[in-house]
C-alpha cells in the first residue's frame, strides 16, 4: 500500500471514529458504520479490529463508558440511574456490571471516590487510537496573536502525580458549585507549570482556575486567589478531545515559535476550556491554548 493510499484508508476510518462520536446515543449498526466510510459491511469489523487492535463493539463501549465515568466523577447532579439510561443500558444493574468490568469498582463507589488507576488503564486503548488517528494538525494560519487581559482567578493547585489530578478537579468543582461560579458564569483555565512527560511525578504542578473578581474566602478545598497577567500571547484553538493538548503545544513550541520573530515571556503556557466534555460531546469540546510572549520591541 502506498503512502497516499494508506493515508486515504486512514482518513476513511477517521470518518467512522467521528461518526461514532456524533451518534453515540444512536444504535450504531455495523451497516451504518461501514457505509460512513464506504466499506463493505462484510469486511468492516475485521478491518476495524486489524487497524485499531480493538473490536468496534469494544471501542463503542469504551467511548460510552468514558462519558459515563466522567459524569459520575465530575457531575454530582447526575444520578447513577440517569447515567445508566443515557449510556444505553436498560437499568442500573446491567450498567453496574459493565462499569465494574472496566473500572474495577461500582458506579456508586466511583461517584463517591474514584480509583483512578483502573480508569487510566481502561481508557489507554481509546486514548492511543485518538492520539494516533484523530490528533489535529496545525498551520501558521491557525495561530493568532492576542493581547490577553489581566484576569483575576480562583486557583486550585494540583501538585504531584498527574494521574491523580482528577481528585483536585473534583474538589475544585465542589468548591465552585458552592460559590456559584459555574463555567457559564466564570471562565475556566488551566496553567501548566511543567511538562508531565519531562517532570518527576512528585514535582508536577497544574493549576485549575476559574475567573472571578470576588474575594476568595478561606476554604477547606485549598482554593486561593491569583492572577493571570496581561500580555501578548500566541493563541491556537483545539476543537475535539482536550485530554491531549500535546499536538497544539508541540506545534507552538516546535514549529511556530522558531519560525516567528517572537520571544517567550516568563509565564507558563496556559489554556482556556471554553466548551468541555462531558457537558458537550467530546468532538465538540473547544480549548484555546495560550503561549505567553514578550511585547515587541
């Protein structure tokens, strides 16, 4: 198979992956999936398994289970029953059996106290497929130079193993709900103080922030007041899964910056989560990545 035909074949399979995202609440019959990419229904399942090293049935289960688990862990208002029904199960018992198979704990236990290691293990095949076949590509036209305004924020700082950042997110969401600072009312930011791939786990730091001009009262969640400083930034928008920001960040550092006349400002790269999963389908998530720059001389 030539490089050109190989690329075309992968592009057809990408249509299938996107179709699954867009129709996750539908039946997703094999005939429909195969037809999306103009494949024969008689061969499609074997083609999918051969390329992605996972059956199409298991892939769909994983995508649905990921949405379900995120709702259980990060959306306190969503009941186990509603999550089960929205995931296509007839009731909570069948959902609990499937959930335990993937996550090694019951849905109710995961809602109260998620154990993250089984989650990361369960979603590893899904993340690998998305990273390899659904990662966006960027060009210089996608980068905009913008003057970011000084922004007061409430900050929950996670320090330590990146695999445990979900605990900090849950604490921050609970604090934010109690303070009435919903994402619809206050912007959501992440500040990346170091690279998780290059930093010992115990030294990793990520700040989770909500824009607010209010004073931040003393609290048990460890949330404190801070500021994202004003200044020029290179901004690139990522549409789709925000689990992996590496393609956008790598493009800014590795391709755009060397080819530009800009110099970096002494402040970490950060992101604004504009629309995020599971409040919107994963392919509709929108994230802006900001690379702080010095003012032109």
